[in-house]
C-alpha cells in the first residue's frame, strides 16, 4: 500500500520521467541529397521539406508551399542570391517543427522553381541562419543528424564565427593567403566560391540574401586553410566581384561534409572534427 510519505518520495522520480518523456528531441534526422541537408518538418499537420541553409539570412517558404498551406502573399521585396535575384512576398509568420524542435519563424515566400534544378528531391523552403542563434548545433553528416548540444565540444579545430549580413562567417585562407571572412553556407553544394576582386566589379546588395541558388564562373583547384586544417585540390569557383559585401566567398557542403561541424553561435565559435563513422544499421 502506498502511503503519503512514499508517494512524496516518488515525486522527484516522477518529475524526472515526465521531463524526459515531454522534452523535445535533441536530435533531428536529415537526408543528405545532392549536397543539401533536407529536414522533414511540419507546419501544423502539413509536412514540408526544408533545406538547412546557413547561407540564407532569412527562412523562407516556396510560393508553391505557401499556397498549399493557404497563406496569403503580401507585399513583395527583393532577395539576393548568388549571381541571381528573386522576389519575396510577405506571408503570415509560421513556425515549422521537426522532432518537436522549433526551426524558427518563416515570414517570406519566394519562387524556388529555379532551385528545383539543383536538388533532385522536392524542396518547400529554406531554414536560414536564425536556426543556429542561441544554440550549439552539431551537423553530423556521417550519421545524418542535427544534434542540439548543451555545451561546446572538447576537441576539434576551433575557429571564430562572426555575423555579417545576417549570416555566419568564418576565416578561410586560399593558397596560404591571409584568412578572409567567408560565408558558412550549408545551402551551397559546391566546395568553395572565392572572390578575386576586379576594379569596379562590386555591386550593392539589398537586404535578405539566399546562398542556395548558385552559379559558377571560372573554376580552379586551390588549397584551403581552416585554421590548422589544410585541404589540397579543392574545386573552387572564382568570382570577379563581391558576392555579398565584406565577404570573401562561400564555404559549401562539399568541404563541410568532410567533417563533423559544430556551430556554437552563443560563443561565436565553430569546430571541425573528423567525421564519425556511420554505424551499421
């Protein structure tokens, strides 16, 4: 028979069990398709597939998905991509979730029909850099998991992160050059886009930017430096003008996927560790 005192003694255990079973999942599975991280999420009861795009300064839906979710399109505003511009429409803010984890607010819809040529799976939108704010997020490419951590990792090559143009940048060097601030771009499936400025070859960028839509110009092989890490023979697209103001280029998934990448946004640090082996399934 349970007594009042025995019930009271069980309360801490019951509270712990309630927390464990009610707390949101700390791991979010993803697909890695054509160099893009695809997260399967929901808006209310409706499924959506979103690209995790750290190179985007805002999270967006496709116009097609917005219409499917019966979201009215509001005033338009320009959006900058890599060598491509688009028009975004304001929508009623929504909050997609995956495995019980909020992925951030989405308040814009963009025509992503051109993006369909880049990814062989249907994409309903992008999760932008806001996803990382206030979080320590590990991108475990080998095991196809986004892991939300309580603290920074103990090891790995650590580099500073800096917010520029609403996204995260890290110092990257090319062929032994002085490191330059480069956009961390999980929405770019190339290895590296690098700016070699030519006079009068810059143009002003206007507000929201998306790194998912890419285009190449001249290509070459370079040696990339990430702190003490050196990657030889990296295929690199060269640009003669700044892609985004004050940035040297884009570091994409072809490089990032070689590592286990941990983004500690609160501390302004990023860690590169050897990729974990994929477990037998």
